[in-house]
């Protein structure tokens, strides 16, 4: 047999997403999918109508590469009034991308050189691992420790070195539901300024915070707008994960680099959906308070079912995930436990937390072993049936 062409080294450094893999397992086993972060309910009807109008009104060709002007104007308005990011110009600071996923990848490719160090809190949102590897950067991990998912100030200080180029922040946080406090964000900001590092912040859950908490964007802190890339998108706020619309807000020279990468990766995000996104972003304030009320009820429902099934977990402060411990069930292998949950007897898909951590360099043990993540962006009836299924665990 003649030899066949091989893969690049860079794609051999990571494997497929465990979260997305769990969705395929859930479909195969007809399990309730509490794994991948996507709603099973519809987006607001006004924005579906706006998408239909945009398709009829001729928005079917490429938009301007870095985003339809009307959408960039809306993003600048919202980022000024809600995120308090100063001095925004939609023509200089905003790039619309195919989801915040592309915004993160484009941000890393635009700002990192091979060998640059990037500080990443772990557990992390699964994409950041492959993203840093594709950018040929070196991730430096700082642990968020249960039960309250706080981090050690001295360990964060020690993680900054002369090679540190950036730190990735995600607040509200997937997978823990942590909301970074103003003091934590101020400490990160001070360290970024001291070490001339970039803050790359994923704020996709910025509108889903509980118990009166307020979202704080690190770019709004003094001296940070000029060293922050703020990433967000429409997926979670408007329940349109399939629309693939996100954006990056950054200083002008960094935006130039992000736009360059974006141009050659995707040319642009879907034009008709960008026009519908303008309508989405013009929804009244009542939309956002209703969003929080509904998510708080879903949180309450799933957490009550998880607690009565015997799971242990910390308070969820934001986003729509619960990180639980499976040790109370006598399991220390999260992968095996997730398989047990998937089988027809239980029929619920969750994510094994070892996919959110790197193994400890000294012991080789993955700190996520023994933890499992559930998500609750689901209809009441879906969460009720998942709860009834999980209740079977008590009797096993
Ligand atoms: N960032 C975080 C923290 C997420 O949890 C997710 C999806 O679950 C994404 C980004 C992906 O967002 P998008 O659909 O905008 O690509």
C-alpha cells in the first residue's frame, strides 16, 4: 500500500469535544440531554419573524466581513450602556463572528505567538484547551477550587511570568456557575496592567446571573479597555445556539488582527441572521428580566432534583450549569458514572468533568475525576422527567 497523507501535528494534540460527543450518545440512547448547553425551547417569536423578513428582504449575500453596520451599531450601544466599555466605535472596535467560538479562536490567533503563555482557569470551558493548542500557545492553569470555586491570589500572581501574553476569563462561568467578584476581576486587571498582558474575556452568559447579582465586564475597569478583548454572542441570551452569531470587542489595532483572521476563516457570519440579531438586541429591558426569572426557576427545579437524588454541589451564581460530585454514589470515575447515567435505566446525558481539567503534572490524576456537569436550559417538563429518572439513583 502506498503511504497516505498524514494529519498536521497540531490536530493530533487534542481530540473531539466530549460535550458535543455526549449529545450524539444522548441521541443514540434516547437519553435526556443535560450535557450540551443548548435550550430545547424556542427563541422569542419577534426574532424569528425578523429572520424571516431578512430572508425575504434580500439580505442573502455576504455582509461586510466584520459585520453588518446596523448590528455593529447595536453591539456598540449595548456594550456602552450594559458593559460600560468606554469610547466604542463600531467601525474600529467590533467584529461580528460565527459564534463566540470563532471570536475566541480569532482573538487567540491574532494575538499569540508560538510559545506565548496564556493563563487559563480550570475547570475551563472545553474549547479553550484546543484553542490555545491551535494557537501554539502554552496554557498555564490556575485552579478554581470547590466548594466556592475561588482561586488562590498567590497562585494567580505566580502564574504571571515574563512570557505571559494573555489570561482567559469566563464570567459567568461554565462549567461551575461561578460569577467572578469585583475584587477578583480587579486583581486580574491589576496583574494584566503590571505584566502588560491581555485579558480575553468570554461573557456569553452576561445576562444570566441569579439572586440579584450584576454582571461586571473587566474592560470597564480603569486602564483595561485598551488591553481587553471582550467576547460575547447571541446564542445563550436569545436561545439561538444554531444561528452562530458572536462578536469580539477590542482596541483598534487588535481588532485589525482579529478581522484579518476572521476574514480568511469564514469571510463573515450569516447576513440574514445578523439582521435578525439587530431586532433581538432591540428587545426591551423586560426581556432580560424575564430571561433571568425563567432561568432561576429552571435552576431551582434541577438543583432540587439533583439534591434529592443525592448529588452534592455548590450554589449556581450564573450561567446554566451545575457541577456535581459523584463520590456520594461511590463512584470516583466520572467517565464510568456518565455511562451509567446514560444507560436506559436512568437515561440522562451529562458531561464527565475530567474534560474540563488537565491532569495534575505531579500525580497524573485529573482533578475532574469524580465530578459531573449537568445543564438546565430546558423546558420544565424536560427537567421534571430528568429529575424522575435521576431519582432512580437513590435506589441503586
Ligand atoms: N463560551 C462558553 C463559556 C460557552 O459555554 C459556550 C457554549 O456552551 C460558548 C462560548 C459557545 O458560544 P457560541 O455559540 O457563541 O459559539
